[in-house]
């Protein structure tokens, strides 16, 4: 029995070593192929978003990859991949979570599973490797303490509903951030991807009280003092706060009674001229170094629980305990349908109540 056990153990060990060697060999082959291609062209991955600049600099220094980016929306990226299939100008793009499955349905994505694939939560990836969230966004509040006129800063949606301050959520008809803000409020109040009525009722009441601001919560409107409480992605809120002259005047927090966590995924163009460079880019993005680069841009890495971030980087993120009550989108198809009808409902049930 012992001999059988030892033979089995030895066989398993050899198999594991062989697998590890194969993975290492495959990565070296990929690196060589990417170096031969020499370039990586991206869309929707500009230097100043989630610190993509750090990743492009690393890929240039380590592998000699030249890079250009054209910034555009998620829908535009997928349309570009489809339109240019005979002469692709883009290799890889970064799109909102809902657009990963859309890219697959439209047949413009190609799969690649990075070596850290097992550390990506199931809810955040496509089983075939066509997409996977590299970093998350969780709906948060950014609060200008100086504009609260003595009121206590809101810590929850319930506080937001009964407070006196103005609330800026942005344009739900065009901004994924604003639409997800509505979903986050709905989830906190017992709704879900199919039922956002609890949130619509809450915002309608805020509008009746004259507290719904039409100011889009951006760095520009915040610098002008037009935003008292903004509903934003956590990484946007943290970036805005850090750019303010007096950053201590601002609080960024995840509402304690619930929020929604989503994120952004790379999609590799099925028709890419530099497919190996695109796959190597995804590999690097999911590595410890790539994930740390994203964290330096205030984005929460998808592998956060498996990383030991530098102290200065960790200090710029919100504490892990604030994410205890966040919920990933569980029914993407239902949310896609609901979000399409949201602009009309928002106009008919919320904006109509503005004073």
C-alpha cells in the first residue's frame, strides 16, 4: 500500500512539475511572439484612467511593445472591432462588465486565460476566458463636508434619503456609473436587477424636496463646489478627492446598507493584428505588478485578497471592511433589459418631480 501511495504521490508530483514547466514554457513562447509583434494598440485604456500609463510603460520597458490608445466608450469599442475586422487597428479594449458578454455574442472577442485565472472570482469572469474583470468599481458616495451646512455626512442610502443635502448622480441615460448608482440604491432597499422601483421612489422623493442636483459628479463640477454628495464609482471618488486642493474636505465611502460591485474587463479583438501582444497584455494586467498598477490608479484590483500591496498604495484604497455588503450583478441579462428602460422611467418618475 505504501509503495502504491508513494508511486501515486510521485506521479502527482511529476504531473504538477510538468504542468508548471509547461505553463512557464507557454509564457516564454507568448513573450517571444509578443516581442516579435512589437506593438499593442488599445481602445478605451488612456493613461489617466486606472493608471493604465504604468502598465504601458512596463510593457514597453520589459517587452519593447510600442503603444497607442484611442479613448472611446464601451459600445464604440465593440462596434469598432466589428467594423474593422478586415483591417483591425485595435488589439485590445477595456469595457464595462455588461459589455463583455455583448462582445462574445457579437463574435468580436477571442479568449485568453492568464496564469492567475484561478484567483479571479467566478462571478467576475467568462468560463471560456473571453473576458474577466481586472478591477472593480463599487458605487460609493463622495461628500464635500464644507457644503453640508452642519449636517452629518451620510453613511448610507437611508441617510441620503432623509438628509438635507443635494444629491448628484449624473445622467442615467448615458453614464453607466449613474445607472449602477440607481441599481445600488435599489439593492440596498430590497430591489434587484429586475426591480429598481425602490430606488426610483427614493430619488423621486429627493427630487420633490428639491435636493436632486443635475450637476454631473465630475472633477470639474466638484472643483467648482457644485456637488454636495456625489454618487460615483469608488475609484473615481478616490481619484477626485486626491486631486483636490484640500483633499481632507472630502469623504469617500461605500454606503453601509448596500451597494453594487461591477467592474471593467479587457476584451481581446478577435481580428487583432497583434494577438500575442494583446494576450501578454492581459497576462501582465492580472499579474501582481499589473494589479498593483491598477491600485495605484485607485482602482480595486480583482485579485485584491491575494495581493500584498505597498503601504502607500493600500492607504489610497478604501478599507476592506467597507465592502462587506456589496453585491455583484447576479442577472446580467435582466440588468441589461432594465437599464435600457431606465432613462424613460427616470424621466417619467423622477425628473418630473424636480422643483
